[in-house]
């Protein structure tokens, strides 16, 4: 390859995802780099007998010959290594090993170096322009509204104290929890309200509370996922009975100043329609990436897959409290492998489309997004987080590009949210909310 500076390069693909680049820089380009380095040294060099910035060039060359040549080599490698990667469309996965045959650049002479780097094989994308997607056309039914009302009803429930009896299965309990891992503080909550039997606490802890009375304490030790023991100390501060309020016009007025229950129902219909539309759009965008990723051909280096599995493994460990919830590492690695591969392909697909379509994010766009986040209450992004924010914006812009070229068909579907979707949209604080649930019975409802 010859580019505008006369630089020539050869690329050789090696086994185990290694790639060797031989880059030859002509004397004219070497001289240009020397001139740039000389200017920097002339501005900053300090030599006894000369004022800063007034050192003669011939003195500078003699005094700093080796240092200048090393700096020129850095500039040549940094500039032309990355240029070759871009022009040859090579995705590097590691820092390069540079070999210049133990030689430094010299003025008026050709300079060559070899860079060996771990790199992806060719990414073969499907035709991502004009993919066909089926968008859910959401309809909010009366059943959905009844379910939403039920959640509002449960949020406004009253909890009455139960006296003169011990704890039994299904009770709502107000407890104080303290836990330790190997004698070090782990978790603490002064007032925690939960329903016994819903697995809010480890089952051994919940089981130990049955039969306790208000003011009594339960102590349990269970194995921790990282080894050692978790010691729980739970004080029963109150046994509660939940009483649901009647869903009527008064309920609607108390909830948000609605004139009647019918007006509240109308408000919920609009709210659910908007939220369902957002969910459908989000699912469609994810579906587009998945569809392209599934049809993309790329060989992934084992090291990259293992690193992604490690990341998923750390996340899984952080979400589990006990050995029972956390499987053995080897079993988890096998189970997480398909997910890791799929996630890597999704990321590579977006990066490759972004590169092919020359989708970029400017510093001004990053700055504007930072300002928006700060206005919404987020902390200002530091320099170390700017690259992450820039990638998020580039990812978003790339997905928008894909969607702008997609063929979208609509299919009928009533509103059914997964528990995670309901939680994300703040429809309910209860885990397990489902707006498409059947058999909802309202107390005092119409």
C-alpha cells in the first residue's frame, strides 16, 4: 500500500489471531518528523550558555541526538501504525509489539518497522440496510387497567399491628437486620418491611423467624459464596396485617386529585399506552442488533471470550448472596459462554457498522450530553469516563442509523410487561408485577 506520504505497508495474517504489519517510511517523511521534533526541542531545550529557545540547531543535534531519534521513532510509529490499521480495516485487540531491528531513524534515510498485534479476523456483516422488523402494536385492555389499579391499591395499603401471637408464614414483618461476613459488617437495615415467604431474605433466615414474637431476635449462620459464614441477626419489631383500601372515587381523589375513578382509569390508559410504546420501541432496537449479530460471521479470539465470561461471572457473583444461589464457577462459565459470545458480537457489529458508515461523535456532542446529564442530577463525567460516554453516544447514533433504514411491520399485541420492564418504568415497586396478569380482583372496584 502507498499512501499520500509515500509510506508502504504489508499485512500478514498469522495463526492465533496474530497480525504482522511491515511499514516502510520514505526519507522525505522521516525528515518531516525530524523537523517537527527539532522545533519542539528548540522551544524547550536548556543548555548552559544559551537562553531557552535560542540553542543553535547544530548544538541541539549533537547534544540530544539519541533522545531526538527516539522521539522521532515514537512519532513515526504512533502516526503510521494507526493509519495502516484504519486503511487496512484491522481491528486491533492488544498493544503492538514493535521491532525496528534495533535501529533508530536517521535523517535522509528510509526507516522501517514491524508491528505484531492481536487482531480480529474479518467481520462479515449481513445486509444491515433494510432489515425487516416486526414491531408490537400495543393495545391497552381493560384487564391491563385493572392490573394497574391493583398495583396502586397495594401501594396505598395500610399495615395494622398484630398483637399477642407469634410470626406465621405469610405475615408482613417489620424487622431490624444486621449481618456480618467473617465478623466484618455486611448489611444493616433499621426498619425493613417484607412479607414472609416471598424470599426477600435467605430462606434459612425467613424460616428462623416463624414462631418468634415481637421483640424477639433470631440468629442464623449460612455459608457465603466467597467462603466463610454470613451471620444474620434479625430483631422482630412488628407483625403486620395488610389492609387494602377500597378502590372507588375517594381512592381516585386521594391518589392524585382525580375527580372520579373513571378519570383515574382514563389517566392510567394514557400512561400505560405511552409506557408500552417506549417498551415496544426499546425491544425493536434490541431486536435489530440481535438480528444482525446472529447473521454476522466473525471468529472471536478465546482470550476475548474468556474476558467477557469473567465480566459476567463477577456480575453473577455480586447478585447472589449464598452458595445455593451461586453455582460452581466451572458450571457458570459453561452456562455464560453463549451469552458472552452474543454480547461480543453485538458490540463488534455496532463498531463495524459505525466504522463502515463513518459515524462519529464530536467533542461538542459529548459536552452537550454531559450538560444534559448534570441538569438531570447526574455527576459531571470525569476524563476517565468520557470515552465510555462517547461510545454510548456512538452506539445510540449507530442504532438510529440502522433503524432509519429498517423496514418495520406492525403486529397486534396486548400490553404485557415483564417484571423487569415494570420495575424500570416505575409502574410498581413490587417485584413480579405483570400488567397482563389474569384473575385480578379489586376490593370495592367497579
